[in-house]
């Protein structure tokens, strides 16, 4: 049966070059309205680079790339973006609610001033709605530096959503969180995708916390990509073809999926350019 939902991301025979080297090419991909997609792959495969292409920060070398039926970088506020996790200084006094508000006012100098009438009231209402949506009401007025990693991430997700985007791009949002917080944030993002009908594309280091929320997986490896439902992509046969070598997808005793193979154990990793070094991980 054909999916009639409109496409929010379309790549056709797309390629990207970084430093004179083709990082990936021949990539065909469609992500539709309301889908939750994960970008997986080993170190250096170009997962975060894919997000940069969709944001219009890097040009595609060949092929066609469309985001919300426009050239990358031209969809404006219809695209929300959460970059790789940053840590806040424990002494930072700016409140969580102000962090969310920066999603509306961040293009202006400083923080919003009181006494601006209806515009400020509408913005305040929207910020309060998002804080409640992500479950951050209990600590939103606390200085951001005093919030836990999971609390900070909820507030940053609210910031990315405050403009009512149709597409949400997330770069490793579960990184550095403990397992309970990974599960909680993954569940939150899945719920936002369904209830708010926002298409989500997430770069992930470990697919396990988000696996049962996903509609689509984009797996980058060896300069190529394969995409489709998780059960079709994360298989021994599919990944073996992608890598050009034998790859096994195993289930650990706790149910976690593990991708192993030769010569470089192609587990799901962050890009080497951003993390440095190769290490094994559940996929």
C-alpha cells in the first residue's frame, strides 16, 4: 500500500564531499510527515554531516535534496534543530524557561524584556505549553546549570519545538545520558512525533533505546546508505551487502541488538570527526 503522507525529506542520488573526499554518495531517501527516522552507522560514516546537508550548512555535491519541498536551508522555522549535546556551566543562572524562550527570541540581542504586551503574553503562553509538553514544569524556573542532564535535554527539546516545526532534526540527543534517561527522552520524542505530527530525524549512537519507536532507519556505511523499516535494514543480510563483508546482527540476553563484523566491527557509532576513535557499541 502506498503511503500518501507528504514527504518532508527527499534525497535522490545525493552525495556529499568533505575536504575533497566523498563521504557518501548515491543516497536515495524519503522521510514522510509524522515519521520517526534514525540515522545510524559507524564512526566517520557521515551521520551528522547528513543533518548539515539538510540544514543547508553543507551543499550536496550531486543529486537532489529537498526539505519540506524547498532547497535545504530555505524552510526556515518549519525545521527545528537540536545540535549535539552541550553542557551548561553549573553556575549558569539563566532559567530553564529562558532557554526555551530563546527558541522564539534567540535571534534578538539579550533576553526578552517584560512589558511588551500581547506579543510577550503569547510567547509566554507558547513557552509554558512546551514546558508542560516535555514534562519540565517542576524545574523550568530553576537555573539551567542546576538541572540534571535529562532535565536539560527536555528543555532543549522544548526550545527546538517552540516554533512549531514540521521537521525536527536531532543530533545524538541521548548522548551522555544514563539508560533510564535515554529511555525517557526516547519515549518523549516518540510521543511528540505521534501527537504533534512532527517528522523526526535523529542521529543515534545506540538504536536500542529508540528501536520500538522507529518507523524508518537510514544506515550509512562505506560511502553508501540503505533505508527502510528497522526490521528490513538492521539485518545480517542487509548490512553485509552494505559493508561488503559479513556482518552479524545478534540479540543479547537482555534483548539489546548488537551488530558485529569484520574488519571493523561495524557497530553504531558517532562520527569519528566529532568523537575520535573507534569503539564497540550495541546497535
